[in-house]
C-alpha cells in the first residue's frame, strides 16, 4: 500500500509537522538534527522522509525525479512504515513473552508512531487497520481486510468528515482496495509468462502484482489531480521498494544511538 499511499501529502512540505503533537516535537527535532549532522544531501533528506515523513529539505530536482517516477511515497510515512515498525517489534517481543502478550505493547507502539510522525490520513488508516488486525489475533478471531478497510474509513470520517475530500485519504483507500481486489488476479496472470522469463517473474511477481493493483486503482485519481501518470512507476517501485525497510530500520537505529551517545 505504501507504493502510492500518500502522494498528495508529499506536495505540502510542512503539512505533517503541523500535525505532530507538541509533546513529540522536541524529540522529533533532535532525531532530525542527528540525521542532518552526520549525513550529506540528498541522503539526509531521503532518510528524514523515509523515517519521519519530513520533506522540507528535499531539493527541487530530487523532488521532481521522485514525482516523475511515482516514488514520492518513499519520502512520505505511510502504511508500509507501520508494517515495518510494528511487525519487527511484534516478532522480536513474541520470542520473549509470546505473541498474544506482545500484541498489547505493539498496539501502544503503533499509535506512538502515528502521533510521532503526524496525524495524516494514510498513516492513521494504517494505524487503525493494524490495530484491528492485532486485536483480532488477541481475541482469536479471523481478520478480514475488506471489513477492516471500511471500518477504518468510517472511524476516520466520523472523527474528521472533511477527510472525504482529501486526496491523501482517497489515494490511501483506493490503493488498499486495489490491492485487495486485483492482486490475486494479476499474480495468476504473471504466473503464465513464457518459461524463459519465469525465473525473473517468480522473483518479482508478488511486488509487481501488488504495485500494479494499487496503480490500477489510483491512476484515475492521480490523472485527475496531477494531469499525468508515470508509465515506468510500477517497474521503478518493484526495483526500489525492497530497500525501504532496510533504510528505515537503519535510520531508527541511527536515531536511537544518536540520542544515547552521538559518538556511536
């Protein structure tokens, strides 16, 4: 879902900072300062975007390159961040106290991250859907992603009705719905490619199917909003998205180490 989750939010460089609760701003600024002190550009701006969704230091040429290749979502905290952050913590904690007990501190961590990054539609949607999934596990119920998607939309619009007209909200839900509806069919189609290409397709099929499914669903919205669609976007996303979890985890470790002792 992160492949197109918050493209519209990326066009407003300071919008996210205004949505961060004051209690989190001091800690957030310290981590941004650590990234700024030890990394050059454009790596510094890229890491700030991937970990915390901050885009104010992106240079125009880099911003345009991301936009033209449909990879602006990389520098927008989205559902993928929640999955990486919460999934990693849950798996680590499960080995110590068991999976069901680990769910509750993971839920707390999910919402800490939502507020820390900023109260934006894509990240809130992911937080609600993730919470429903974790709660279903905790009480032994089966998780239904379609129902969770509609439930999260309902909760969000009850809280903030004007989000219905927010492009970030529309893209996030369209991308998620597209993945739920189209991914399996596209994956089956890709499995029928000629045998010579089978090895390559088998390695890329899951990511390519997911990206294409999201692209199909959001393309009308993107064309209406921006007047263009990137034809190379799905391929570029398949090639680069696997790097994002490693960059995000490395950035989190760097931020924590820098807070404890900058020499580390």
